């Protein structure tokens, strides 16, 4: 008679340099949009928890900001601190890099990995690499540099090899019951998710115009049955940035609010009334007291 398969559950930090696809990977693993994404680096600013529950395991993923040195500010400091904390307080780590490519940003992240917590190297965007020999060469090179528990070429966007990645991660989780309920997808509140979805639209629709020092605060969140009324403020650093966010005649802001509202209605499964306005708060990105009041840890 075969022994029953033990249930495993634990936390897994997803780390990597900016713009390697960490948030896309989290969303595909969980099966729903939990972490916002855009082509612009540094979209993720706070740790986001995503939960995937299966018959034999529960994976609790922590999506972290991309570790970087581009902007020297209190905001950057807090973001980098959250990465450092994440890699020291989990059961396993997924280090996401681009398949066939390793640069100084990847090296910075690698230096955070102590070797005490097992690491799986996920070589993302495998579908973008024409010369697969480059991937093999990088795998051999990295194997000589660090004792990875496994190395898995994947495509987070297309879902390639994600089952294989989960299989490797399951081996690293402790034997214990599930920590969260099977229907839970994140530990973040609806209020937090509303701010994140608005911020995603700012990143996507403003592109290179988007000021680095921009954030979103939910000033009021009310629920009546399945209707949610949300009043949000976009916080910018300088008066001239207000016009960038609003656009001519407020058209840019209208589109940002509309697209965010549609995404939130999908997330909540109900109607959303969303009102978004812009506030100027000079120096907020370099004031730790202000940052903590905005929810940055």
C-alpha cells in the first residue's frame, strides 16, 4: 500500500531586477491578476502576496519590487528593503531572469541570496530566445556560480513550463497544512487593490511622460451590496506634473479612471463607481514619514 502524499505549504519570494516579468509570473501562477504590470520598470513598489492552492500543496508567493539603484530616494530605499526582507523570511526563492541574458542588475539580486534558503532560477521569456544554445550556456554558467535547487526555462506570458516550475518549488516547501483558505488569492485588501489598479493605468497610459514620483491614495471606499464607491487621489511631486496626469481637457485622466474601473469590476465581480483626482504633495517620494502614511513599509 502506497503512502499518502504529504501536503506541503510555504512562502516563496519572487525576486529579480526590474522588468523581468515577476508580476506577470505571479499573476499566471495564481490564475488571476493580483500584481500590476507594465513595460515600465519599477511598476511593483510594495510586496504583493499571491496564493495558489492545489490538492497537494499551497504556494504563497511574495512578489517584490525590482531591486535597483536608478533613483536615489527614500522610496527606492524602502522598496529595496522590502526585497532584502523577503529573501530572508521565506521557505524558497524564485530568482527570475531573462533567458539567455545576465547583466549587472541580475548580479545585484544574486548577491542578496545567501544560499541558506533554496533558490530556483526561472529563465523567463524563453519564447523570445531564438538561439537556444544561449540558454544552455547560461544555465551551465550559473550552475558553476551558485548552488540552485533547480533551473527552469519558462515563459510567464505564455504559461510555458509553469507546471514544471511549481513541481520544483513544491519539493522545497515544508510538510504542513494549508495556511490560507482555498478560495483566498491574496492577503491584500480591496482598498489596496483599487489603488494598485489605478496606478497600473497611470504607468500604461502615460508611458515615458509618467513622473517617477507618483502614487495613488484611496481617500474613501464605500460598499453597498455589490456596488463599490471609490474616491482616489493621484499624488504627484510637482505642480506641472498635474497637467501631465490630467491630459488636455482631463481626457487622459478620464481614460485612466475608465480602464481602472473596468478592471476593478472584473476583480470584485460587481459595479464600481470610481472618481479620481490629482493632488500635489512636494517631496513625498523622499520623505519616509509620508511614504509610511501612504502604506509603504
